[in-house]
C-alpha cells in the first residue's frame, strides 16, 4: 500500500513545555472523509493544527506528497491544504464576497492581485456553500449558520484538494449542524479529502468514511465507523457506558448512553 | 435546507464565463481597478476622490493666506506662471514647503496609525499612545542635551529613540507572538516610564537646552524648510511603497493568525515587517517635526467611518491624515490670536477625541 498524500509521521506536538502527543502517527486516506474524535483535550485539534502547518511538531514530521510540509513554501501548502479554523475574526463591516475573496491569497502575488480565475473561484465557492445571494451582505448581519457557511466558502475559495475543519459545527443548532455536514459530504463526494474534528460521535459515525479515535494524545484505533464504534470502545475512550445500535436511518452505529439520572 | 445538494457545482478550474463577469459587475456596486484588477467598492473610490478634492482646495486657500493675502486665482497663477515675481516667491518658496510638509507628514502619521491599529485590532493601539512618539522625544532630548540642537542630530536621536522604545515594547510584549492588547498595555507602561525620564532630563538641562527641547517637543512644522523636507519626503515615499507591498498581508492578519497562516502567510515575519514600517513612518515624521499627536490616532478611524470599508482603509487614511494636519496647521497659523505649534492644536483636538473614544469603548463592553 502506498502512503497517502497527507500523514503524520511520529510527530511530537505541544505548546511550550506541555507535550500533548508524543510519537504520534496518523494517515489521512486519500479521498476520505476522515473524522477525528475523542474526549475533550485528547489532542485532536492539536493534531489537526499540525496537519495545517499551524503547529510545528518538535519531532517527527507531517508529510505531504512525500515531503515534510515545513519544507514547502507556505503558499504551496496553502494551495494543497485548506483550513476552517476553530475561531476566526472578521473586520467589522466586511461583505461576504470580500471575506471569501481573501481565501484566494495563496494564489496571488504582488503583481497578480486579482485575476479572472480568482473571480471564478470566488463565485464557485459561494455557489457551493449556497451563499451566492448573500454576496453583497455584511457578515455581521447574518445568522450563525450562514456565517459559518461563509467561512467554509473562504476555505473553499483556496481550491485545495484537502480541506481541514476544526470543530465546524460547534455553536450551531442541530438543523444547521446537519446542513453543514451535508455540505461536507457533498464536497467529499466531489473528490475532496475532508478531515474534520467533531464532538458528536453519532455525527461522526454517520458522515465519516474513516475515523481516527484519540485519547490522551494517542491514536487508539482507526477505521470505518461500522468497524470501530463499539460499546467497548466508547467505554474505554470516553468512560461512558452505552449501547451501540444501528441508526435506523443511516444504518451507521448509533451511541446511546446507558448511565445518567435524567429522572428521579 | 436540502436544496443545496441538488445544485450542480461549477468546475472551478474552467475559465471565467460571461456569467461570472456579469456577476462581478453586480458585486456591491464595485469598480475593478485597471492593471492590478482589484475590486473596490464605489463608495471607497468616491471618498478618496472627495478627500483629494478637499485637500487641493484647502491647500490653495492655505497658500493664499497670510500677512500677504492672495486669492485662489492669484495662487494658481503664481504657481504656474513661473515669472519669478513676488507672488511666486511667496507661494513657492515661503508657503508651499509648509503645506507640502503638512500633507506628507499627515499622511505618514495616518498610515502609521492605520498599521498599528489594524495589527492591535484596537483604535487605541496607535503609535502615539503606545510609546513610540514619547521614545522619539526621549531620543531627541538626549541628543539635544549631549550634542546640542542641530536639525540632523536631533532627527537622528528621535529616530533612534523611537526605534529603541518600539523594540523594547515589542520584546516586552512578545510571548509566543505578538498580541494586540498586551502590546497596548506594555506600550502605555513604557510611555509612562519615558515621560518621567523626559521630565527628569528637562529639569536637569540648562535653560537654553530645555527651551530648544520644549519647542521641538511641542511639535511644529513651521521650522521645516526644503532642505529638511526633501530627505524626509524621500524616506516616506520608500516607506509608502513598502506599505503597499505589505497591504495584502495586513488584510490577511485581520482574519486572525490561524486563517492567515492557513492561507500560506508567514505571520510573524510579516507582522514584524509591518511594525518596523509603522515605526519608521512615525519616527521620520517625529524626527523632522517633533511629536504631533492625534493624527495617527484619529485619521484611520475617521477614514473607516466615512468610507464604510472593512478594515482600516490605507489610502483613505493617508488622505484623511494629510487633510487633518493641513487643517490643524491652518488653525494653528491663522485662526488663533497668536500662532502656535501645530502639535498644540492636534493635542487639544486629540484629547477630546480620545475621551470620546474611551467613552465609546466603555459603552460597548457591558
């Protein structure tokens, strides 16, 4: 089996003195919808940040197409890997089109500031996320769900084959969460490799083609959700006793907590 | 909500179609600039045009005002006739340097302010608030005390003082990168220290030295002639070109470090370059004219309000700064009972503006 385009090879990750993961290896299968799951503070966002060059491993390397990503020019990496960060800020009063257009930065330079190809990518990204009709609206006026779609559009405007999403559905209501996950599934079907950090195990099981399960900075197991998500695994990783049944709609594993005192 | 999945996604690699171009034309009533192809909202272009016009009008009025008043027509004739008459001497040799200095220095201060406020994401994160102007004053004071008061040594001292205090603020505020709020707090602390140091220097200095230093410290452009203006103009022009080159990076940093990095930006080097250019802009102006408060603080905020742009607009800020300093100098020269240094006028207006800004910020936070 040949190595996938993007993988972490024995990386040690951390902030200042605090080590989150040591000697961690993880593959992102080409063309997969990979979801990284695990309890809070297990290092899943840290791993995702290292994939997007935001965090430099103190040992090991994140490898893209056979070469460590910090040996590429930053803009070269940004033309291959896009990221939806956990938190972004936008200048007050920015319009949707202006914000999305800033995703074109890796394709621009001093001389070539804005080309017809940029304009085309801008509109394609807004069409894919269904925010075209909002192009001239200000970001501040939009709902949380619409705003998140605009941020996704900015990442799409980068036109990268690999898209990383750091907790993209946090803070959204359930309808907007599903709506956004449908969008990612659609992008996945079109041939993009998607890597997401998700909190909701059931969403992960439903949408992922490949799961990376983490705990305490280590990868516990990987594989298709149907093979990986079992009551034993959830008990082991999350410390939660539960039933795992077939989701009546999607036929993927559905986690039902057993413990809990919801009524007296 | 499921309508989207049925949409046919367009092939992003295909060349643009007529439909794309039609959409582009519709976009926010924007105008596509020739050569660079950047798309700019029409309102911002109008604001730039209006500011430019206001500058021309005020400059013509300023050139005609003084002990020997000239009408606008006479000013224009004096500028272009080139007959070497008395009017020409007055306009070109006496008054034009001061008007140009006000315009160019105002623009430089405003650009410096726009860069810093943008980097710190705070309208208070202006170089005159966070220590660089005071540092320049310290540098100038030290040089005047030790070497004596000559234009170029004072200017050199001011630049060195500004850069040193900027470096000190940067290093003291650095902790895994630079964060806006910490930069402001450290800057205010450094300003306070330098202020007391400046007072101590003035108290110890001989009376003549203290007088010379105080005049410089009031911030005045009346003493700047062609000989001093031209070198400053050349340096400011180079810095302005650098600002243009770094403006794309500035727009990326507005999105937060994570997004900027994800877009392939080298965040810390770009931020350092912007800080250096911002400090150099204010240091060059301060070196020539002394500390002129308020312009760097207010011009970008006024510009963003009238052009309703996202982020601080660089061109409109520079023009607003130019207009502000020219207007302030006009007030200082002609509208007050006796002429005062322009720095006094800007300090008074700036104080009021700062109070308004602080009240506004306090109201925003519950």
